[in-house]
C-alpha cells in the first residue's frame, strides 16, 4: 500500500491543510481505513479505488467515514493528475458515498490548482433566535449586535450551521459543551462553521472541539452561499480565510455561478503542493 502527503490551500510545503491520499487499497476494510486515518492523525484522509475505469473515493476522519468533504477531494485531484493525466489540464469525475463530484486539475510551471464543482446549495433551515443563542453560548459567544442576519443550515454535500459573527469574535471561541452534535443534529447539520462576515474568515472543529480544521472545502460552498444570499459580497468570486489560529493560514477561492438571481453552482478551488511519498507496511 502506498500513500502521498500533500498540502491543500497552499503553494508552499508545510502550510495549508495536510492530507494523506491512500492508493492500492482494494484489500482494506472500512475498519482498516479508519485505523489508518487515526494513525496519520490528520483531520481527514482519502482512499482512492479504481473500479471499471471509474474513480471511487472514501473519506474518513479519525472518528468516522464521511459522505463528502472538500479538501480531500481537491487534494485527490493532484494524485489523479500526476498518475492518470498526460497534459496540463484535466477533468475528473469521482464517486463519493453521496454523489459524483466533478474535479478539474491545472498544472503550470509555478502552481498546481484543483477546482471542485459543488453544485447548487441546499438552504435547509434558518435558525430561530433561541436556537442560534444556544449555539453562541456553547462557544462562549454572544450574538453580535453588528450582524443582523441569522444563522442557517446550508449544504453542498455536507450540511453546516453557518453561525455569523462580527470582527474579532473568532478569537473568543471556547467550547462550553462536550459535544455539539446533540445541538446541531436536530437542526439538520453535521458540523458548525463560525463565519466572520466582515473579514470572510472562518473556524470549524470536530463536534467535540478537540481538533480544529485548518481549511474546510466542504464548508466553503455553504459559507459563500450564505454571503451571497444576504448580499454581503459584491462579486461572484471571493477568498475565504481559515487556519490562522493554527499557524497555517489558508486561502480558499470560491466562484459562484448565478442563473435568474439564484446560485446555480459553486466552484471551490485550491492550490495543492506535494510533500512526500510514503510506502506503508501492510
């Protein structure tokens, strides 16, 4: 079995969000994949299988398998480009547990860029004032008076609570509960993303608050959809910032395709850089 280490949302090694890409994994069980993810100790790992000429990906956190995630699929585009491509630009279709994800890879002399089509966002729920207040309190926050818009659950494959805050509130987050899951699952969400709507910067964790994610591609689409819906961006392109609090500042580029005043598709892009090749002992 082999794996590659890449950094996603960065043009330099040892920056951005690290990812382990496992290949030659047909012999692995789901329990094996979870165990290898736990061994690598990253927020997520991805396992790639080729079946009948099609690419199938399974994505794991250290706790569970996910239906969909952003930075693992963007990092996977690097692997596909260098192992199956023969030109500067390629398009790929990757089967995940929830849907088929179109990816584009582009290699120039200076950079490698991966782009994911996340499709049309699903606006699942607008939280009541009390529901939002519970989540603010759980993170040691108070609802910002400067932000008049409410929290929402939005999905482009993985449903997030987008919890808006004003400038400098991200610094004050402290988990006051042992697990966010019982609070957000009834709202239809899997995770929570705190979004500074002024500076377009976000933070998210596993639901126990044990591990903060450096950069979250699956949350970037919902966050951009939220900003667009509420008229908080003047362009169809924007950059979201994340990872500053972990010493690995990352940039997530998002483009919105609009049709008749509604979002028709969201494209999330990342620079990817290779860190290492590793041969693992079975």
